[in-house]
C-alpha cells in the first residue's frame, strides 16, 4: 500500500514540475514577443514620371513701352487745349496751341524779304549777261537770298513750336493747365504713354542663365486685378550681372489690350524656363534634418532611409532629382515615427495622396 502512495506522490511531483516548466517557457516566450516592436502601419506610393515645368518667380514694375513728358518749346498764352486725361490720341494730333500771331507776322516779314531778295538776284543775273554788273554783286545778292531762306526756315520752326502735337500713339495723362493761362518754355504740359503693351522689368538669378532665352512665356499677376493672368514674352536680356544680388535684369512685353495696367504698377512675374520629364513624389514624404533631406522607402516590409536631392516643387508635390528610382515604394504617411530597419505594413496605396498636375517653381 505504501508503495502505491510513493508512486502517486512521484507522479504528482512530476506533473507539478512539468506545469511549472511549461508556464516558465510560455512566460519567456510572451516576454520575448512583447519586447519586439510591432510593424508600423504606413501609406506608400510609387514615384510618378511627370512633365515638370520650371518657372522662375520674381517681382517687378511696369512701364510704358513709349513714355514721355510733353513740354513747351516757347513761351506764350494757351489758346487751344485738347487734353483729356485717359484719352487715346494718335501721332500728330494737336494737344495744345499757344498764341502764335507774332510768330506768323515774323514769318510773313521774312517771306517778303526773301521774295525781294530773289527779285534782285534775278535782275542782277540778267544785267550780268550784258556785263552791266560785276560778278561780286551777283554773289552778294545770291548770299542774301540764302540768308533769307534760312531765316524763313527758322521762323517756320518758331511758329510750329507754338503747337504741341502727339509724337506717337498713346494715352495722355493729367494736366493742370487751362485755356488763357500763360506758360513759359519748358513747362510740363502732360504725359503720354503707349499702354497697349507694357514693359515689365524684373531680375532672375544668374544660375538660370543657361535656361533663359528670348521669346519665353511670362505670366504676370497684379494685386489690383486678382485672378487675372496677364501674358507676354521675354524680349530683352541685360548685358551685365548685378554683383550684389547676383541677378540678371530682363524685360518682358505684357499684353494690355483693355488698358487695365498702368505705368509704375507693381506686378509679380512667372517666367517659364523649360519642360522636362522627372520623378515626382508627394511633398509630405520628404523629411529634413539639419543639412540632410531624406525619405523612407518600403523594401520587403522594412523601412529604409534614403537621402535625396530635390528639384522643382509645387504645392503638394516635389521633384526628386537624385536618390530615387521609379520602382521605390515611398512612404508618405507615418514616416515621422520611423527609423531605418523598422518593420512596416503598407495599406491603401492608391488613395494615399490625391492626384496633382505638376508645375515646378523656383523663387527668385
């Protein structure tokens, strides 16, 4: 009987030891699993090969393609004034006329003297044929005719200077003058501007010199007309780089068919440089730490940190110039809590980021 009790006791001890051993093994396994970091859930997206348009953005000022301050050549009293601010005039239109009665009288006197000098010359030439007069007397009379002709031309110019005409087609500005006012020579009467096409002057960084060429498209935006796109072409390039700003001055002609734009107006310019095919990714995938720009890519469920060189950018998208291939799965969400080598689980690849049309830009 006592042998049976001993055998039963041994079996109980063995069972308890096995149970303790199993529990210890299971607890160690659970602790080991608890110490391992679970896979992070992320969104990934393949880079896209897209058409990238480089655009340099700058600010500039508008000026008329032809602009002048109209002034008087002589003194006098205004007898006719045809200036209305904002009115379009054509070349040769009379804008102002001064009292020219004295100038007309002076011209008539000189014309009479010229006619008399010509008659005397003709009489002397006929007498010269009969040797009734010397050649020197004929020469003196011919000189008198030449002098009278020059005086007549000078008198006609003085008479014309009493008229102020438009030197080219354009729009006249304000004037403070009125009929009857006496003005002196050199008085500014008004301004005249050609505004159907405006000159936009701005500067571009010298690093873009190899990409800049005449005829490239320029888009202008004015805070005075939000939402209105004014377009034009690049027409002139400066000959010197500004040593302080390291920029090149350029000039564009902006179409202004409705006459909305005014000389001196501020405008932001966008110069389209070139188009090319490039890899683009969502901008939110990019991480910056110090001088390093990097992204994370998913390789067989493992996050790998990848240094990249960025190119042009737009809201929401950025070009990757170096460090990425078209087959790399770029992590676009959750990358801020990742380290290289962490396990990741990619979900919802297609709808991670909405689609965007890519137009790159570079600030001047």
